C-alpha cells in the first residue's frame, strides 16, 4: 500500500509540458502596404519644411542672443555716459 501511495503522489507531482506553439508559415511576419505617390510626396515635403523651420529657429535664437548682448552693452554705454562734463 505504501508503494501504491508513493506512485500516485509521483504521478500527481509530475510536471506537464506546455504544448509547443503552432507555427503557420502562411502568415507573414510583417505586412507591407503600398503607399500612393501623393502621400509619399506629401511626407517628403513636410519633412523638408520641418528641416527648414528648425534651421530658421536656430538662426533666430542666435540672432536673439546677439541682440540681447548688444542691448546690454548699449544700455550700459548710454546710462554710464557723463553728460555733465559736456555742458
């Protein structure tokens, strides 16, 4: 009896293997769609516009820094001038 109980316990604790996933070679991994030429042109044009605007923004930021530096210099020059000695 003791042997029979051990055999039953061993059967219950046996690990069942998961079934292997089914592979279907008929299903492609990635589906590619054809894009109309108008859409391709629109995307290319939008990318070109974005690059142009990025360049313009960078040049304007540089110009703004230069103008702020000039404003600081000009303000200091004007306010520090001694007009009393010229009168």
